[in-house]
């Protein structure tokens, strides 16, 4: 496996960043996960836009997108695989211990891992921990993912593959690595970005292609919804067949199945 670190391609076991990198010591970094199909990255430009927005949100210098594009192309070429998870990490770089950022300049790492298609349906749980829609980090894809790690482990313990969060005012927000959509009386809804959720690339495409309405949703919508599905780069559109103790028999239901079809058709043309 070859990966890119700060300007060059290295064997994974020879790639080095400082142990005092702010990304490691305080989680001062941002990232993107892209899907690659037969070496071709999907929706590269929206991911690069979000990387820049996240970096600006943390006060990091804008990433050099030409280098990021070159790095992605080099890593994809060096590691051929049918379905890949391309990870761009961009951090505060070598910095003093503590929260002040040093001036050594940011770190860029691009790595690729093999992945497999997710099942069409899955179980989810809700967790009592909240997303803070008023946080300085709301909506940024930072490397501070520890809360997601904890929530995902809780989901796995309960036989589910994803955990859904409310925000601080009790509205449905998102999963640890996905956005959420619900169907009520045949209509499709998803929480708005003001809920504190990430501006998912898959979410945006799904809203554009289906006309789903962005609206605040109470958590108990999960007890009433006729259908629920998740969206993310590695899932595309994935139906939910159980939420906490509630079964949704027949998942994917008609609206979800139609969304899956539309997504597959349109994504193949991109
Ligand atoms: N929310 C969170 C917290 C995520 O980590 C992800 C995965 N990037 C998503 C939503 C879905 O975003 P996307 O469709 O861009 O993968």
C-alpha cells in the first residue's frame, strides 16, 4: 500500500508525520472520505469544496487543491482496487503541546483502503448523546470523531450498524457517518443543515434528485415514519429495517427503493 504524505508517495510503513502533529495531539484536523470505483473517485469536487470549508472553519490555511488532486490520482494509480475508500486528512501539523497551533504548516495525508458494498438494509439505534448545532465545529468534517466512535461501538453492541443523534433541542440530526431521511405519508424529509448535521454529499444529491424536503423533525418521527433510510459516500442509499426495538417490515419500502434506483442511475452517469 502506498500513500501520500506532504508532497510525495511513500510505502505505508515508511510514511511519517510528527508524533507532535496537532491532528494527533488535539484532533486539530479535517478530512474527507471519497469512494473510488475502478480507480475513479466519485464526486471529487464537492468533497474538495467541503474539505476547504472544513479547513476554513478550523482556521487552517486553505488546502492546496492541486496537490490534493495530484495526491489522490497518485494513490489511486499506485493501489488498483475495484472499490476503494479514499481518505484525505489535513491537519494543523507539527505544533507545540497544548491548543496553540505551530507554524510548521499543515500536514496532508491521502490513503486508500479496499472496501465492499454495504447491504441494502440495516438496523440502527438512537443514542442519548447529542450533536451540538451551536458548536464551533457544527457541520465541519473534523478529525474529532471520538464521539462517533463511541456511538458506533454502542450500535454494534446492540446488533446495529449505525447510531442516530438528536441535536441539543431534541431534533433528529444525523448518524455517526451518515445522514438520515424519513418517509411520512409518502413524502420524503431530511433534517436541515441548521440541525447540526454534516452537509453530506450523498444527502445533497438525494435532495436534488428526489425533491426531499429539508425540515426540522422531532426524534419520535422514528417511531412513526413509514420508511427510514441513510445516505453516505460508502452506503449510497441504505434502507433501515429496524430502529431501536421497532421493526420496519418490507424495507426497503417503495419510496426508499425508488430513491435507491434513482441514485444508482444518476450516480453511474457522473
Ligand atoms: N454525517 C457524518 C457525521 C459523516 O461522517 C458522514 C460521512 N462523511 C455523513 C454524514 C455523510 O456524508 P457523505 O454523504 O458526504 O459521505
